[in-house]
């Protein structure tokens, strides 16, 4: 699948520098200042504020393109919600993954009532030409109400133990939340987590199912895809 690369018109730094800053920030638990330091070690002078702006501008663009290139999600969707603290206030992070652990979407909302569940269901189905075969959730009543409104013909399973797939998918978010010492606003949390859930998993194949040589080959392919979607593949090699 081919698509037009993002426009970098008016940007001072080369594409390779921008794409690597975005990769470092969303792939590893690094601050903007730590990304600045890593680039400086390679002889590239870029301020942490520039790193922040480039991640804000291009992170979601890259994540969206990676999602477009991934295979069609599985037919079993696992949904779960977990609370996160934002400026001392409790908010809820809704997440959906398929049976293979691929993140389908996330949504930060202030509540976990029926209205919030319906909104998340509709967000998941927006733009799709199919519906899942099975939806798995915990026993929160909001899921049942949303299911009856939005996907009444889809099988709905509720169990504490069937939903480990979705619950485990929250772990990378918790790790970043600790590294970032929390989120400052719901909007920033949504923007970061939406890009993070699209970029970070791309560089995390199921390593435990691969040989060392197989893992290296798969990562080579994934880096090549990253260069294609960022436009770095068409540019001269940079530091």
C-alpha cells in the first residue's frame, strides 16, 4: 500500500531527524529533554521544545498511517476501561484490542456510564465496513446497555477471566504514565495515547514466538515501513 508522505515544507530539520525524534519519544519511555540529548550525542542539535512540537504535529499522522497499513483486525474484540489521574481528577481510559492484542482504539472520558460506553462503541465502528463476531467485556452494566443500542446482533460475552487480553494491554500505558509523572489534561492524554497506541506496538512484534533471526528480519521490515510512511526512505541518509 502506498500513500503520500507527510508535508515537511517549512521545517528546518531533515525528515530523518524528525521521524527519529518521533520514534524515540513514542517507542521508549523518554522525556523530550532525553530525546534532545540522544540526538546531540549523534551531532544533531535540536531543542527539547522542537522535539515536543514535532511529536505533537507528526505523531498522530504517523500512527494513522501505520493503522491503515495493518491487516484487518480479528473478529473478537476485547474492551476494557481503567482509571487514570489527570491533575488529581479521575478520568477513564477506554481501550479495545482484538484477540491478537492489536490495539483498535482508545478514548479518554470523564465517566464510565452508558453514554460513555455508547460513544466508545460508535467510535470503534466508525468507518468500518464490518462488525466483530464477538465482543468481550467485564461485567460493567454500561457495556451491556451500549451493546444493545449499537451492536445488538453481535455476540456479547462477559467474564472476569475472558478479558485478560484487554486488561494486559493497559500495562504499556501505565509505564508511560509513571515515566511522565501523569498527564496534565484530558486532551493531552488523548493526543499522546492515541499516537502512542499506534506507533509503539508497531515496533513490538510477538518476540516470544520468534527466533532471534526471525525477530531481526521482522524488525527490518517494520523499520522499512516506518521509513516509507514518514518519507525518510526517499531522503538521503542522515545522522
